[in-house]
C-alpha cells in the first residue's frame, strides 16, 4: 500500500426520490432565512418550485445562470444578492448553475444548498471556475464547497437522453482519473470503481428507458461517488485536454469529455495498469478504451471531435497549450503522442 494522507471534506447529503421537499428544513438547519434561488433560464420553472417550497425563507429567484459562468453574470448576481441581503444560495441545476453559486460564495462565503439535476458532480467539490472573455479561471477554495446537497432523482427524469449519456460519461471521467491520481488513496479508489460501475450500469439501462426512476436514482448515486472522487484528487491528462479544447473551441462540456475519454485512457493504458484493471472491472470490459468507445456509440452520442465542432487545424496549438502547463499524469505529456491522440479523437477512430 502506498503512503497517503486523506481528510474527507464532503457536504451533508439528502438522497432520495422527492427529497426536494426537505429544502426548507435544510435551509433552516443552516440557520438561514433569506435564500436566493439560482437556476438557468431553461430551468426557471424548477426554480419557482423551490421558491414555493422555501416560502418565506426565499427572497428571490435569479434564473440567469449560464454555461462557463461568465464574469458579467457573476457580477449581476452578486449585485442582486447584496441588494436582497441574502444569507444563503440555493442552486438548482447542473454544473453551470452550481458554478454560479460557487462564484458568489467565493467572495461572500454564503452557504450553498445544491440541488443537482445532471451528473456532472460539481456539488461535491470545492472547485470553482469562471470565464472572463475567452479565459477560464479555475481554482479550489473551501468557501465554495456546498454545505448541503439534495439528490432528488425525480429532477433528472427530464434530462434529455443525449445530455444524460454525456453527463454519465463526464462522471466516469472524474472517477477514472482519480484512480490513477498521484494523490489518490484506497478509499477514493473504492468509491471511484463503484461510481464508474453504477454510472455505466445506469447509462446502459437509460439508453433503453430514460424515464425509469429507479435507474435515474442509480445514475445519481454514481455521480455522487464520482463527484467525491473529483473533489478529493488531482485530475490528469484527460481533464487537461478537455480544459484546453473547451476553452479554445467553446465545445459542449460533457460531450467533449465523452469524446476524449476513450483516447486519453488509451494514452495512459500502459502507465497505469492497476487502475486500468479496476476501470475495466467497473465497465465490465476487457479493454478500457475500446469498451468506452463502444459505450459512447451505443449511447447515440457523437464520437469524434469533428462532430462536436472542433477544427482540425487547432490540434497543434492545443498540444502546445496542453504541454505548456501539464497536469500530473501517470505518463508524461509527449507532444507527438498527443498530436496522434487528438488526431484519432478528431477522426473518431476506435482506440485499440
Ligand atoms: P449545465 O449545467 O451547463 O446544463 C446544461 C443545460 O442542461 C442547461 O441548459 C440546463 O438548464 C439544462 N439542464 C440541466 N439539468 C436538466 C434537467 N434535469 N432537465 C432538463 N434540462 C436540464 O451542464 P453540466 O454538464 O451539469 O455542467 C457543465 C459545467 O459545469 C461546465 O462549465 C463545467 O466546467 C462545470 N463543472 C464544474 C465542476 C466543478 O467541480 N467545479 C464539475 C463538473 C462540471
């Protein structure tokens, strides 16, 4: 057993179908009575439901969260929070909405109650991200970690199949990289393996029936574990590639993760054999990269970078940016090999 240091820092979790009804009690348990509810414009209706449940404990709904958390949106929300003198934030939505709450908490230290409706896992991490112009700034800060998370699977039934599938793949990506992370540990590896297994089983079943509430619950269980893995370890090559490509081409977050993952794990195959054995076991496949690629295709997701909007002439520049500030990774970042990786991913070639 390798040496490790580990301290669990994760939010209180209320898990279960219809657990949204506990939101008032959870806000009260934090000692709060002036909540600002956050959502995207598309999920305003869900925000209104939360407003009704909070009743006199809510002072406003701000349905202006947007992908990549643009700084001007943060400033606008900050002004509203200050004007309404709010004492907590209730974010209902995916990583973008929870990301807006985190950006507000970064300065104000306001407690966050997160109600995730995708499988991205942001609710379990102290990681924040904000975009100014084309530059995305990310970091870790304990102030942005949600205090309470309500996992109500009923809220995910409306998630379209394409987003469901890519979000499950996004969750798998977090857990896969945490297993070979340089700062991983045996407990996180156990959680990650189980998180990948649950996410994969859920995805396989949701392709058949996206409305099955029990399987939705399993997908949420998987994303909870994968989110803890993300928040507890350092991510490697896969997340670095997605960060750079997402920034350069403004690509869809979870679809980008889904397309790149088989290729980034192929790159790391020989450098992390024990991690690959665990991932293969959880995916129930012999060979991780091709097994993931097949799952991607079965899900009906795009499987090439070209299909999600990347331009081929950007490959060289992306590799320059990726290698300029590498993340810790089992295999060193090698320019030629990374160009090959991105060319394969661009063309949607099945990794073998
Ligand atoms: P998202 O939050 O951007 O949501 C995508 C779209 O789906 C939005 O229009 C949203 O309104 C809609 N949506 C969400 N849930 C829905 C539901 N149940 N039914 C119908 N529509 C629904 O997507 P995401 O993948 O959850 O989040 C991506 C963002 O989160 C990225 O910016 C990423 O960087 C960030 N992220 C951060 C962390 C972290 O730890 N900080 C972790 C993962 C992702």
